[in-house]
C-alpha cells in the first residue's frame, strides 16, 4: 500500500507522540510506502522552520533540514506533471492530491478537517484521518 501523509500530520508525527507518529512509525517499519513530492517536502521544511516549533526542535537537537531529509529518504518522491485546482480555499492542498495521483497512492492521511477530509476521496483515492489510516493498515495485515 502507498499513502500520502499531509504536512499537518507529518509535522505532528515528527514532533509529538500520538496517532500521526504511529502512522509515521508504520511507514518506517515498512507497513506501507510513504509517497510525497518536492512541493510537499518544501512545505514541510517551511512549516518545521516556523518559530512556534523552535523550542520543540531544540529538544530533539535536529534541524528542519535534517528532518525533511529523513522523510525524503523514507518516501517515494514523485514529480506530478499536473497540479489540479480542486481545493479553492487552500491551493497547497492541491499538491497533496497531485502527489497522490502521481504516486498511485491508495489513500491520503490528513488532519485537515476544513478542506481535505470533507472531500472524502479524490479520483478514487480515499482521504482519511490518521486513525482511519491506521485502522486500514491493521485490516490489511
């Protein structure tokens, strides 16, 4: 199985304990293949570099660049040829959809209750919460 994990869940999984971290650990354990794109990695770097995460990052003794490089090594990085205009309120979310399509992902895991989760699916790719993604992994085992 191949999943795209939205930036908000990746940040949570990298910096805090909880379901997003469990999902990220499942990718590290090879339970599914993480799929991303350069646009999503750039967004991840930008978000991890925000001042509100500086103290948390200082505790880990890791830089945003190091963390993004870890994700890059873990993931299958795709180069979407087209970024559809689907989410009018947040064009960054269009990059999530484009990565999922280009990577033939089975699902998108997101915490975005305003824009992505309400879609439910895109081109047959389910858009689910971290909890739902973990449940699907346990069912597939």
